[in-house]
C-alpha cells in the first residue's frame, strides 16, 4: 500500500515506486460518507482482483505483497568533475587522466592505484598523451596551453604557448620526436620533443592522430566543413582532404598497421578510410542520434581486429574488423563515454565518463573489473536498479509468500543497500 499522509481536508497517496521519475502524489479532496463507502467497495474489489492475479488468494487474514526493489548503487569518483581524457603508457604500467577539475591524475596499472595528482592548468584539461618512451606526459587545456611533465615523478618541465584558443587534443609521434596539438583557433601545431620548440603550424583543427610509421598526421579540417586532413611528415604538406561526415568530427584513430583510419562524428556515424590514399571503406552506425556529441572517442585494439567506440549515449561498442560488424554494446557509465584507451596487451580498456568516473574493463568480453577511485572524492548514490556490472537494468518486482518478508538479496547484486516498497497484494487463505 502506498504511503499515506492525512489531514482534516486532504489525503495524499504517494507512490515511491517509479525508479525513473520523482514520486507521484495523487491528491484526493474531501469526500462525503456516500462517496467514501463507494470508494471503499471499489478498492476492496480491486484488491481482490489483484490477489487473484498474483496468487489466487481471495479470503483470510494473512497478507502477502509484491514489492519493487531499488538498488542504491554506490560508486566512487576518479575526479571531482567530468573526465575528458585517458591515456595508457606504451609499457602498460601507467594511466593518465585529465579532467574539467583542472587536474591530471596518474594511476598504476593493472591495480588502479592513484599515484599522483598534477596541478597547474588554469582551466579544463582536455587531453593527455604519453611519449613513446614513457618519460614525458603532455597535457592540453582550455587555457590554450600545453604542459610537459616528466615521468614518473610528475614534475612540470615546461609550458608551451602559441595557441590562441582551447587546446582540445595532443598526440605524440611514434618516434617520440614530435607533439601535435589541435585547437579551436583553427590550427594544428607541431612541437619538438622533449624541448617543446614550435616546428610548424598547419591550417587544421582537433582531433589529431599520427600514423604509426610517422609519415602521416591526420587532423580535423576546419571548424565548419566537418572534413579530415592528411598531412605528410616531417614537412607538413597537405596531401588529401576527406569529406563525408555531416557534423563535427570528434575522434580519429589509426589502426596499428597504419592501413585504416577511423573517424567518429557527432552525426552518430563512424567512417573507415583506407590509408594512405583516404579511400572510403564503409560506415558504421549504432550510436544514438539523440545526443549532439553522438560519437566522442575511438580506439583500435593492438592487433587491429577490434575498433572500440564511445559516445554520449553512455555506451561502449565493439566492432570487428575488417567486416565492421557490431560485436557488443555495453552501458559504461551514468553519463557519456568521453575517452577510451586500450593497454598494449589488448586485455584492458579504460573508459572515461562525463560523470567523473573511469572504469577498467576486460577485453574482448567487456566486463567491468573495477573503477578507478580517488579516496578524496565524494561517493555518489544512484537510486536505480543495477546488475552485477553496475549496468542499469530498470525496475523489478518480486512476489512474497504469505507472512514472508521480501528481501533484497536476490535483486540488489551491485551494492549492499536496498529499498523495498510495497506495490500491491492481497489476502491469503487461512
């Protein structure tokens, strides 16, 4: 029976059972004796019908009920704000994350222990990237700067200036001699490593990605035309412009053998292109078009047989290559999937979310292993029902036997706290 609150003129029946919406309150004004008698009879008839439907009980004094369970799924945060970027070092022992909380965090792998928190940016940290040898970490920020940090101690080496607007992505070349940065100022800049001197400025924009042999750089075209540009290295000559997306190209990834380019767009598609000529190979669809930033991030497995994508629909999707078949879809967090990184062995996927979480997932089965936890961050409680992998599965009802108590143990498998609310029921025979 629903909770009831009485006063002289008004009764409120509160339904606390809907896990997706705020409790609904049904107000009934003052009723006279005749109407009250009519309602009493109608409610008794409804209870009898409910009892028959739920267990065949019709008379007697004992009572049984069906109850809806809400699992209070508790999860912890990696940052205090949206996580914008994750990267895994070439040896697979470190993970770096950048966040809107203006910090960079270093985590050990595979245990996920927090090693250090780096501060210094004056605004959101949008991108992090390791050098190939693992001695440098680069970070790009909305403050329009790039910072170079020494590893493993996390000491700030230098700050690179030159962009006139936010730096959305940084990427290190395979040989460790160049750093590319893409900005909303309409330029892509190449910097020498480890000195940080400006090498050249190209007319492009974020995102940026190097081809593994270091002969090509791929970038976004311009803010307005949704194109992709291919640049030769080291001279920075424009070789080709690829067109086909109908909205912002938010993600670029190159296969480990350098033969395939994947581009993810806010038009909710992923396009595959042959390299180095840029011939179109196909289009992958599946991410929801209901969100403006439909596809935000892409990553290839080290053997090139899988492409992993993430977007604002909260899902991680696995695509097999070269056939482009969708192999699996997993709801990864309660926000959107903003950034992905795969370890060198291809066994671990890091998925960063707009809900300030980072999850470590096994590959290729995509099972949640653990979240990354910063003990200093707050704990967030969600009143939805979750399965063992903390994936929302909606609501559930269970019928309890006569004189038995409904327990939450079989439903709330994600955490230890559960709420049971009476939903309905009837009387049992003597």
